[in-house]
């Protein structure tokens, strides 16, 4: 499919679900819960083997009492305050190698990379649930309703770390950016929606959107396969289908997208079967702030050549 065909087919697509009537209240209550937590964190020096940057393990206590970890990398020498880059990782993974952040820190950024609870990094998953947890984190807690969803806690961790970083004396809260791909792309959208001072969000093929349509789109070959596993093993007759998807609507990033004030720079591969372009358009079409969509017709859920260079150019132009 060529770019113009994709825009023609999905350019006005508004998603397959329905935004819950209490969606805004739900997330305001979540933010209030975070705001009532201790406004403290710990920075532990981390050896990064560099003459130009220094690094720290950042720890704080998130909702539910979980110990949350992030990597913090910054230049050794600087004056004044630093622009901030929040980085988010893909599903199952971690914040990654510390050396990946050296380039941006050397350019004068405070780089903050969050580990998602219970995945490949250090952040804890302390959630209790009586429901099924087979195969993935989307379904974790779904049988007990939206308040116990795993990704509710993750989204609130994102909000919390932005509030903590804003209070750092070295952080320039007027120059904050975010980037992520796949699950990280979803988190970059959440970050920009939860924190309206984010100036620019860089997003590659984001996850966690339009669950009903994702279920219909070759679900067993996609990042959403756990939806099918849940029905297969927990609800084979689909008796609870509506309750299931209605709960997931609360962690559908398309309903957070209208809150974004930042400019959004989005990369999409039209051969993506992991996070189908249609589910991405469901989110992109809800963004009302300035936005740019770059389509790569022959690429799927993989390395997209040139997008990293585009991000650097956008940041450089921002600083001029």
C-alpha cells in the first residue's frame, strides 16, 4: 500500500471503541494519587566509562508501593539548566544500554529512560490480581476492572517521573521532549498527554491502541496476541467480551491523544503487522496539536532508516 492509499483508507479513521464517559475523571484521580505520594527519589552514581557524561540509577516509589527505576544520563560539564529527553522502551524490554544515551547527553540533554514495571529492567511489578495473567501485560488486572489494569500503573509512573524531573534544579521544564517506539511509542504519547509542557514527541509505530480492531486484525501475529489468549483460556464463549474491551478503553492511547499540546513527529511502516497502521491512525487522527506523519511503505515493525536522523534534525532546528 502506498502512502496516499493509506491516507485515503485510514486518514479519517476514528477507532472502533468508545471513550468512557468518566475517562478524564479516571485519569485525574490517578494523577491525584501520584501527587499524594512522597515527592522524593534517589540518584545512585552508575559507572558509564565516559569522559564527557555521567550517569545515575534513579529510584522512586510509584503507585501501589512499587520501586521504579530509570536511567539518568547527563553531561559532566554544563552551565544553567538542561533540556530533557524522556526515553521509553518496547514491550518486554528495558531502558537498554547506558551507552545508547551518551550521544544525546553529550549534546547537552538530561536523558531519562524509564524501566517499565515487571519487564526487562529493574522496576518492580507488585500488583495483585485474581484474574488471568497469561501471555502479557495488557490483560493483567482486566477482570477486576480498569482501576486494577497493569498499564494504569505504568501510565501513572510516566506522569510521576515527569513531575519528579521537572523539580530537578538542572532540568529546563520549558524544553522537554519524549521519544519511543512500539510500547515506547505509546508511552511517549502518554507522556506528552499527561505533561502538557512537553514540546515535541517523537513516536514510532505505537502499541496500546484500538483494542477491538487490533483483535480483528490478524491478532495472533501481532503484539496484541494476548487478547486472543485471554478469550481462548478465560472466556471461550465471549460472554464477557464487552466488559473486557470496555475496561481496556481506559488504557487506549487514542483517548489520551487529544490532550497532547506538543508537536508530534510520527513514523509509520505500512507493512507493520505487529502494530497495524489502522490502529495507529486511530490515535494519530485524535491528535489536535501540530503533527507530522512520515510513512514508509515497504517497512514494518522494525528499524526505520533515517527516522533517528530526522529526530536529531528536528531537535537541532528547535534549538536554533
